[in-house]
C-alpha cells in the first residue's frame, strides 16, 4: 500500500492507495510542533480506524510546504513504517517540465497538483487550489509548468479583517443571500465572499488573456465547494487532485 501525504500550512491531507485506488482519506490539522513519535502514534491510530496495520504500508510519498516538519516525518517513516519517504521537490524526476527562473521556489503542492491534472485533462490547464493561500497555476499543453500567482486565502483575509478592524466582528465564511448587507455581519460576509469570488474569476480571465490559448480550469482545496457553483470560470472540481498527483509521481518514479 502507498501512504500519500500532502502537508499544508493549515491542514494535512492523507490518503491510502492500493493498486491505484484510493481506499481511505483524511483531512487533519497541521501541527508544526509534532515530533516523530507523536506522528507515529497518530498514524497508528489512524490506520487502526481503517482496520489497517503500519506494516501494510510499503511506500510513502509526501508533498510538504512546512520545512520544519520534514525531519519529524522522515524519522517517523523510518522508525514506525521502516520506509524511506519520497519528498516531492522541483529537482525530483517528474512527468512535467518546470519553466521557472528558480524552479526550487515553487511549492511541492503546486507541482503535485499539476501532475494530477495532466493525467486527467488534455491541453492547457489552469489550476486553482483553495488552501491557506489560494494559488493559480498555468500548465501549457506540452506539460510545461509556467507558474502563476498566489493570493491570500479567504480564511486569512477574513481573519485579518477581524484582527485589524477593532469594531468589526468575526463572521462565518459562507455565501450570503444578498450583496447589500443589512447588518455589519452581513456586510462583512458579503464583502468577503463576493469580493473573493471576483478575485477568482478576474484572475482566471487575466491568465487566459495573457496565455492566449483555450484552457481547462480545475479547482481543488478546502473552500472549492463554496465557490465552484458561483464561479463563471471554474469548470471542474477535483477534491483529491493533490493525492492523485502524488500517486502519479510515485508510479512515474517506479517506471
């Protein structure tokens, strides 16, 4: 079995694959202070919940954007699974090319998303990942990752408003019924939601105008469901795009 992990700044997405099929998946909070032993206990309990043992895992592949956790994850993999993990990096052999000035700067999660997308969709692609930050990536039809842009995630934006405006309350991130709010809370909710919706569609349209080719727009990440139906540009939703990308990279490295 393959254990695939996408470690983000806010959440970790974990998947168990067997023969290319996703058997189990979990989304957990990322805790940067976890030790190797704490990770070991955590995974033991997680696998027991799925009626699996740690010895069932033969391989581990990790996409990690939290550098302090790499040592703990490496030690955990070795001590509790007896496996040397594969960490996705720009210099790793990948089924895509990286057309950036400094390839090492690109986040592993963005590369993994790109790989996941090229195996399912043809032609030029735009990938939106709703995470701690919201990223927009462009991959050309010949599988060249050309970069993109990064915006503050909607949760960060919402929290920044609460933290920096003394009289404004913290509100739930949700789609409001109206743009014109009758209360302060309704006004904030409308501004955060519809403002972010505008950010999404306008960014995609500008990328499309810049590249001058027909693109397929794919969305993934925690807040995807909040915007997918309202967006005028999102065409496909892939909740397991990152995990599937890890699977494809693992299989690519084996052949």
